[in-house]
């Protein structure tokens, strides 16, 4: 009898891992984006047998670096912004991706494909205003700078990125030429000079939730903002409007920290989240554009009309130039910090 019990215990001991549900930790930026990911990606993926544990962060790459260097990786899939994909890949913080296990590259936007990261969605920094408070319809960045035509304060993200590009477009530089001009000493001078015109009227923001709050409260007449934040506010009954002309679009990416013990499950999750069906569901929950081009056919006209990737919204848009900011960003951000402090 004792021998039989020992055999049974031995058998059960080895069987336990098969019954334990596998789980992965997926890290995101929180807010409306996290809620959309939960509905489109986490909950449906959990039906395949792997639990998703969501964690929020603010893009601190140092936390990933510490995990990788100490070989104590507890994050399996992380959402990162475009500047961090290339940098983290170069530093050996992320696993190289095998696209044959992720559904291939053919249906993905070219910008969504990189060695260590796969695009999750396209987002845009745009101009917005409160449809209940502003008289008239601003249509260009020149209007954003026109304090007589549209009196009131201007909300802008505190940093050089985006603002220098917007300043040049307000000067009349075409989106296609912005980075060519900004790369010159004269062009940078021109952008800062244009920003100085507006400086007394700027109300800075640092968190994505702030611009819609500024608009609703009437603190600013116009603001730069992430388009998804306007969509989220309008889903709560607000009447905030977007001007898409000269918006700057960029992508967020999934990466897998190097050394995760759950790499196979992480790959399966990313493959699932990159399908047209999952990406279409995500776009229905927040107005960020799919990176899988086949997802667009699964969306209705109203949803498409709110996306930065729709033809009407993207025709005068500018793609954030990662290489430019990698090469010149540090110098321009230092100059901006000095300028803002004056």
C-alpha cells in the first residue's frame, strides 16, 4: 500500500506542471490604450490557455536593462516607443524576432517591421480643440500660431520633438521637407524663433491625459495631443475635434526582453495580437491604426474615419523621423530645455 502511494505521489508530482496554467507578463503604457489591449488581445488570448498579467510602466528602458543584465527577467512582452526599439536592440536587451512564427511580413506596414520589434499600432500627435468652446475651425499649424484668429493659450508637450516640426510647418514648410530643413543650422534656428513667438501663450503638458483635460476645462484654446486621447474623451461624451493636417505619426512596438523563460508563449501572444482580427478589434476600442493592413477591411467607415492611417487623415501627415532624432535629438533636446527655462 505504502509503495503504491509513493508511486502515485511521484506520478502526480511530475504531472503538476501540466495542470499549472502558464502565464505571461505583458507591459503597457496604461490608460485607454491598456483597456483596448485588454479587450482585443489579453482576454481573447487567455482563451488559448495562457493567462496574461498586465503591468503598466512609463517607458523606463532602464528597468528592462537591469532585468537582462542580472538575468532576472520577469517581463515577457513589452510595449515600447520607436526610439527605444533600435536602441534596445543594439544594446542586446531584446530577442531577435522570427517573423515566420509571427504570421510573416507581407501584410505588415513596412515601418512595423524591425529586427527586435513588431509594430502594434500607428498613433499620431495632432492639433485638437473643444468644439463647444472654439469659434471657427483651425486647419493648419499656421492657425495654431495665430493668436488673433484663435485667442487663448496653446497646449504643447514639453520637449523638442514634434514642436520643432510643427513650428516649421507653421512657417509654411511642407511636411515632406520638414526634416531636410530642420537638419540645417538655419532650419533649427528658424524653428526655435517660431516657437519663441508663441512662448508666452504656451501651457506645457507632460502626461497624455492632460491635453483633453485642458480643453474640457477651457484652459487652452488649442493643443497638441495624442489622437487616441481625444477619441477616449469623446467616447465619454465630450465634443473635442481633431485637425489632422500636418499631424506626426509614429508606431509603438512589441518587444521580448532577452532571456525571458516564457519566450515561446511571448511569441504566440505577439503572433495572436498581430492578426487582422485582433488588430481590427483593437482599433474599434481606440482610434489607433492597425499595422496589419488586412485589418482595415474589417472596420466600418466611422471607425476608419478616426484613424491616423485612413487616407483622408494621413494625406498631409508626416512620419516621425527616428534616424533624425537619433542623430540630432540629444543636442536639440538640450537646446530646448535651455530655451524653455529662459
